[in-house]
C-alpha cells in the first residue's frame, strides 16, 4: 500500500499519509492513486486548485451547498498550515465540531474533507496549497462561517490573521442555523 488512511475525530474526514521513497537524490511520493483511494473515498475529482498564502493568512471557513457541495483533498506543496474542517451535517454525531491538523511540505500528509463540511486553513509560514475537489467552483452556492466563531472555538495559532474582505463578513454558525442571515 502506498497510502495509509487514518480516521480523525470527525466521521469521514481522513488523514492521508503517503509512503515516501528517499535516496541520495531526494525523495519521491505518489499523491493520488485511484485504485487505493476508491477504497476509502467514493468520489471523483473535477477540479484542482492551488493557492499561495503568506504567513498568518486565514482562508475560510468556506463551503458550497446543494449539488455543488465539494469534497476536498488538501495537500501542502511548500510551507506549513493548520488545516481545519467543520462538520455541517445535522445528522452527523460530530455536527458543529471541528478537526484541525498540521499539513506541511515536510510531513507530506493530505486531509480528505467530504462534502457537507466547511474548510479553512491558516498559513503558519508562506505556503503553497494544492487541493483536488469533487465539484467545480460555483459562486452562487458558496457560503462561509466567520473564522473566529466563538462557538466553534478554533485555536488558530496566530491570533491577528490576514483575511480577505469576504472572510471578515461571514456569519457565525448559529446565525446560519437560526436563519438570521
């Protein structure tokens, strides 16, 4: 097996560890192999994305709804991030809970975030992030949760983040659930 798929505290969110082959030249690893992934992730990827974020940037917490809800396979190509997934599935035992993991170009791990979860990350150093998604980006289906939602209590390592204007205006999860937005 090239990959190890490890469960997290949220059902269906998986930490993916790759087997790394080191030699005098450096290293080699596979980042995706359909024959192994299909045993754990029942999805087909439709779009690949890259983002570069300076140290301190938070991107998220983003999600898409309905038929365009995205599953994401997130990997860091250069740098280090705190990657966060928030369970938005009302039927899930981990509804309204989050999981956070360090992904880096040193540990080469990836995180699988299935549809129905919000996703965000904070760049702990300048970072290049690649993620495969199961549906194409659909701006009309996009939603978000404010990064510092007090009920989620995500422990972001850098307390004064760099944010896009859009990411400063998302509602809290309680505002979304109560329909006050």
